[in-house]
C-alpha cells in the first residue's frame, strides 16, 4: 500500500513540474527565481520519495528472505 502512495507522489511531482514548465514557457506566470525554487523543491521531493521506495523494497526483500528462513 505504501508503494502505491509513494508512486502517486512521484507521478504528481512529474505532472506538476511539467505543467509548471509549460505554463512558465508560454505565459511567464512566476518569476524565474520562484520557478527555479519550485522546481528544485519538486526535484528534492522526487528524489527523497524515490529513495524511500528503494529502501522499502530492499528491506521488504530481506524480510521475505528472513521469513522464509534463508537468512539469520
């Protein structure tokens, strides 16, 4: 269940970033400094969320091996 919510966050970050970029290119809604800060924030959220997904997957596989008595 947690993978689904983390995946949703990743997809939302990409979607928001794409929409903001298109809007900024065509309509100059934000100043470039605010746009850069917003994109950097989305990038950080994306990277941290991806890291949590990888860690959760890795620990999940180790737990499965321990449950099946393959690891001590």
